[in-house]
């Protein structure tokens, strides 16, 4: 009886102490259904007990996270100083700018529909939209984003999350993701290091530099630059973006998690942002794919995603920083589950070949990208990103990382920016996107330091590029800065490409297909394709073909399709892309592989012992990675 009483008391004390204060004005209003209904906002009712259960953080009150004045009963006074969620809006009066939740009549932020790319997309109330000059709500931002710049706000995070998680917030506020360090390293279009890149340069506080290299400098305004800055900031995560699970339906809309799940890394239903952007929309080798893929229904899922493995199972955070997510530690995570296969591969002649080089095949997303005059962030812009050349490429190109010596899969494709006056340094060299140590200005108004250093070393990056020069001859645009964008392919791991795809030729060929569909640019979609050939003498893009292009009214076709004028702008001589192998040695090795495969096939088909059958299947899996290793395993099999 005594022990039973002790157990009951222990169980009672183990129950979390709920934090809500019945005397708080937050609870008195939002926790009182009758009162909040009388005030005209029944949708803002929240059961305080349910809120506590979902938050699951004993000892904090509403104002701990939401700030405001919990002692005041006057609405304006109680809400004074509160950061709030907001939407990015476009329309006559909003150019991808923040609008409060009043635009939706304070509709609850709850997931709707089955499309995970836009679970939290809201539609404005028609009457309010007309009054306020809003046509569309593009994206939801949580309250730890700055409404002016759309960027994560270290200051708000420290005032809210930092009350309990001070060290974690401090660490994140210094991390690459928290300060957008990598993007800030790209200060110019035409710099040879780290070079021009798909997302463009840093637009934040970089207007004068960008205007200076623009051939139509007066036409590129501060408003355009600020709009592009807001567009970039949408992808950079805040505390709530990672740890608040808004994409999950709940009774109280306050569900948090310590370990972010894959959908959270993909934007959590707020749009194709965060890692959905660079992985699926841009690189075309995304992890989730499915409705996030570009194009949809043509690309297989990553086998690890299908097995329920989360992003953070392989990409581990240290001190709230993910560092270089393509690092050796992330690559070695394969060893956790595929120990014998990984060890066998490392001991073979393919030990310097990344796993993804064989196990990533068809890739999607951008097959061209161009920056030119158009409409962006709801307004005319000299630099509009025409990225809608969505399609597939049948195989990545295997390229040796110049510093680490690792062979990795890339997707080389043509890119260009119109109206660049500054002549780039054309070296016809394969360059890595390492960032020389650079001191940049922070945005002190949102809690960033006055200055901080940005640096990325050559062995910490796998993306590459080749600047091919400036090309002219356009009617309404000045010269085009052209380069070959070479993004690393990392995900959508699946069945490996066959040996012949690399060893039938020392030259690499790949074909891209795409469809371009952007109503602002064309009156009807058009499709096309091209072939990329990479070999000992260089790289070239040939057989460029497309269906009829009918530009929209007021748009010139060269704004978004400059390849029609200069189809050879991306051909490069003098870079060795040859696949290095000995033909005779490969033929013998492949013969040994075929013989051992035949033996394994025969033994597997006749084996009755379950344990031995499992071992034979393991040897068969090891075989393509290391023939000698597999032969030794078979020899030692009891």
C-alpha cells in the first residue's frame, strides 16, 4: 500500500505544470468563447488547456512567446508591441509586401487540402482585398520574421524563444542559415569568385554595387532591389519555421517539435520554399518530390523518403548550425545503414566516387534559367528570374571535384543575365563556388550584428560554374552575361545507373526536355530540348530546338529566351570532362562481375536456408560496388 501511494504521488508530480494564468487578459479574452464572440472574433477562441497541452512547455505564459501586455484589458494596449504572423501579398498596393491577418478576417492558420506545397496558403476576403489593394496572398510568414524585409529577425527570436532557449538562439543568430551568410557572399553578378549564380546576387543592402554593373543602371531602382530582397528572404528559416508544426491540424494551433521533420524542411506548407526551392525546383534532385517535383509525376521518390527517413537523420545540426550540408559527415551517413556496401565501395577503385554519382539518375527542374526584364514581386523589374523551363534530364554529368578529388553528379545547364555592362573575367576554367573571406554589413534594425565575415572554403562546396563571357546583338537588351550553372545532385537516391552509362564512352551525353509556361511572358506554353556533350575537349550544348514562341503583349522574346540569339554562348573548350578509366581493365572487371553475378543468381534461386539466403542477397548487393570484396564474402560464407 505504501509503495502504491508513493507511485501515485510520483505520477502526479510528473504531470507538466500547465502555464496559463486565468487572470491574464490573453486568457480572459481568447479563452472565453462568449467574450471573444461578443467582440466579433469567434475564430480567435483558444481553449487555454489545449494550448498548454500542445505547447508542452511548462512555466511559460502567452506573453512569453507573443509579448504584448497581459495585464491590460484594452485591446490595443494588450496587443501593443506584439509580433504577429503576416502574409506576403501582391496587388495594386502590395508588391510582395507584408499584410496582416485582417486580410483574411483573422481566419485560423490551419492546414487545408491535400497539396503539401500550399497547406497554409490563404485566400483574402474579397471585400477586404479590394479595399486594401491586394490581389493574391503568396506566402505565410511566422511572427519571428521582419515584416519589412521578410527576413528572420534575431531580435524578435531573442525576445521570445530566447527567454528559455537563449544559447540556442545565440548560436542560430551566428549561424550561416540565421544570417543568410552564403547568399550574402554573392555581391555582384560579374565577379569571378564566387561567380554569378542561379539565385542571383545579394539584393539586401547591395543596391549601389548592382546598379553600377547594370547597363541600364537608372532603370534598376531601389524598389526593384528591395522587392527581390524580400523574395530571397522568404526561403531563409526562422525558429518557428523549423520548430512550429503549423502544417499539422490541431485543436489549439500551438504544436511544436524539437526535431524538424522533412515537410518542415520543405517549407511546412507555406509554399515551395526552404529546401523545396533549391532541391526540387532548382536542382531537380529533391528528397520528397511527389507534388513538390518539377515536373510532377515524371520523377521517382527518394527511396529513403519512402522508408520514412527524415532530413535530420543524415544532416545533423551542431550548435544550431548545419554548416555545409553536403559535407563528408553527411555523405558518411550512408555507412550507418549500408555498412558493408559502403566499406566495400570505399575499398574499391570507385572509392573516390560519391554514392549519388551512381544512385541519382533522371533529374528535373530548371533546364535553362535567365534573368531579364519582366515582372517580379508584383511589379516591373529589370531583373526577373525566368526559371520556368521545367523538365527532365536523363542523366547527371559526373565531374571530379577539383579539391577533394571526389567524383560527383552535376547538372550543367545554360544561364544568363541580361543588361550587364561590367565585363567578367573569362578564364574558361571549371570553378568552385567557394567564397573568399568577405566582411558584410548586417541589418542592425532586426538584431543582426553591424558586420560579420562570410567565407566558404573550396573543400566545403560541390557546386561549380563556368563563366563564358558577355554576348550582344539583342534589340532591347544590352549584353548578356552567360555562364554554365553546375548544381550538385544529391537526392532522389534509387536504383543505380548501369555500368555502361559511364563506361561505354569516355564522353558524357545527356538530353534535356522542358516546357516553359509563364502567362506573364508567353501567350501559350512552348516546349523544347537540347543535348549536352561533355568530353576531353570541353562542353557544348547542341541540338537546341523548341516549338513556336508567342510572347505576351509588351514582352520581347529575348527577355526570357536569349538562347535563340546566341545558342553557342555556353560552349566551352579547354576543360577536360573525360571519364577516366582503362577500357581493357574495365572489360575484364565487368567479365568478372558477370561471372560472379551468375553464380550468385544460381545459388540464391536454390538456397533453402533463410540465414544463408539473406547472406547471399547481401553479397549480391555488395557485388556492383566491389567484385573482389563480394568474392571474398562468398568464399568465407559458411
